[in-house]
C-alpha cells in the first residue's frame, strides 16, 4: 500500500495546519479514503455504549430520566421539557429586528426551493385495465433536532422545518438543548425562529436524549403531557446525536448521521488565498473537531493560504476553537499533481461542503459525484448555504455523502405503490404468475390467482 507523506506546514509555528502530499503517487480509491484528513473521534464503541445507556434510561424512567440528564449535561433543573407557548411568543417579540429580517429572508428562499422539490405522482398503464401508480405521501409526524451547544443554530430551525412543511407533514415537534443562561429554555433566537415558522410544540431537550424521546415517545404521567413518537427524526448534531440516530434507525426514519461540520475546497493557482482562508476559517469556528481541508495543485497557493489562516485565526472571536480545529488531524492541505487527481481526492473525501475555486469552476463542479453540497466560484461561499442560499445546510458528513443526501422534501415523503388491475388485466398475466410461483415452490401464490377464474 502506498503511504503519502504527512508533514507539518512550515508556514507558521503557531498553527499546525498539516500538509498531505499525494503528488507523484497513484492511489486507489481505498487508499485515498484512508489517507484524506479525518477526525479521530472517540471510538464508536464508546459513544454507542453511552447512548445505549441513555436509551435504556429514557425508555425506562421517561421524564425523570430527562430531568436528570438536563441537570447533568446542561446544568438546569427541569420538571417537564415542553416550552411554554408564552416563552416562544416572547422570544419573537424581543428578537432583534435585523435578525428577524434575516430569518424571514432565509425562510422565503428556503421555502421557494423546497416547494419545487416535491416529486410528481406517477400513473403507468400497462394495458387495458392494468394501472400501477406511485404516490408520494408525507409521513405523519416528525421530530426535528436543533443544536444549541457552542452555537445557537437558529438557521437549523429553518432548514429542518421548511422542507417538512413543504412535504405536507401535519405534526412537527422540535427539540433543542436547554440553556442555563436562559432559564432552562432553548436559546431565544431558536425559539423565535420556531415562532416565525408556526411551530408550537418545542422541547428543551438536548443531545442523544432528544433523539430517543422522539423515536420512542415519553408517556404522560398524571398532569404531564406525553411526547408522542414520531415517524422521522432529522437534524445535525455531535457524535452522540449521530450515534443515537443510527441506533434508532429502523424504529424511525432518519435523514443522515450528520456530525461535526466539514469543508473541503478544491482550488488551483487562480484562487484567491484570502477567500480560501476565510472560508476554511468560517467552518473551523463551529467546533474544535470541525474539518477544514484544502485540495490544490498549487504549493504557492497552499503556502499563501496557511499564512492567511495563521494571521486571521489569531484575531477571530473563537480563536482557541479555530486553532484546535485547524490543527487537528481532520484538517490540512492535500497537495495533488493536477486537477484530475484533485477531483479524485474530492470524490473520495465526499465532503459535507465542497467549494470549487478553479478556472472554469462550473465545469469542474459538474465532475464532482460525492458531496453534500457543491459551492461554485468565488461568490458562493459555504456561509451563503448556511443561511440564505435557499439550499439546505443539514448535510451528510464523514464521507457519507458518497451514498446519502442532504435534508430535503423527500426526506419526509414515502413513495407508496398502488396496483389497480381489473379481471381481464389479471387474466392476461395469470399463467405467468402460476409459472413463477411453481418455479419458486410457492404454489399458493398461483392458487390465489387461479381461484379467481375457476
């Protein structure tokens, strides 16, 4: 197996934004996937053990378990997690007008995009009296999770709610972690966004326990209102949220195992280093485990970007968080021979967010097969998609974009097939059914058809 070289960048002593050099090497897909920067999370076994304990506890003790978890993880006392209607209304009334205008614009753009995503029903005639249809039907109830730890992601309220509403979901519940600074309620901007979207059922529940509560429901006890189980759970979160979603998949549907954010940028010598650095830094401020990766065939650009990162990382508000993210094993520069190899690396990496900053960026974007979302050119930064592009920012991470999609209207829809044959249409294929049932040694299948013509 070919092992690429891995060295610390010499550009700055304070920021260890490492370099992985693929130049002059022919790497298989498996080798590329193994060598690209990835976060070294605690083992999945550790996360699964902790989440399984939470599942067991919440299912056994219900609201009492949620109260203990809120005290232990969030530092708040909680008798019931339902957010009062007056608190939601008050959050909107007290919202900064500029933030309200921004949320309303984001809602408008997201709604326009989502409403055009719904696929059409299909009716296919396979002969006289033989019609097979596919109807898209919304699920009955969904549970939406909005993180509120290091950053109160009010924009995630929009990204979760808008496509669910566009799909036609009638019952929507939302959960976000309780905040000690806000009296045990979710962050007020999150509550205000819920109010703007008409969401009345909101719970102050964080982490894996929110996912478990939605998946299994919490029975009511006396005056306590129950939390009814949902059909689909969506929303981003940390490794515990992602693990909980994986463990309840099958009990409920999930969108994807969306974990800590990541950005990859494919750039050539035409890219502007300050823009590249700014975009890498913008995602690094999410979380110390956030991934920021530059893929380029230009060592000169790489050096210039690292210098920009070192300069601006020290000045940004969340500098400690940014330095840790940029210096982690999940971040760095990947040097490639040319654009062909760069595209191969990006397809192997399957980034949550992939920016294309190359000559003829649109053509290059058309050759990308694996990414949660693709941002084309200098004026389509990930920040645009995070807030106001109209696209959805709940996207697959950790390479899962190779086989899964970002949150969209179809996440909340089921394709139901409808078979409608009359007597003559069934008779036309009856002999085939009898023959196939005999070949599979399931004669009762054939008998169920023959009896209709006896």
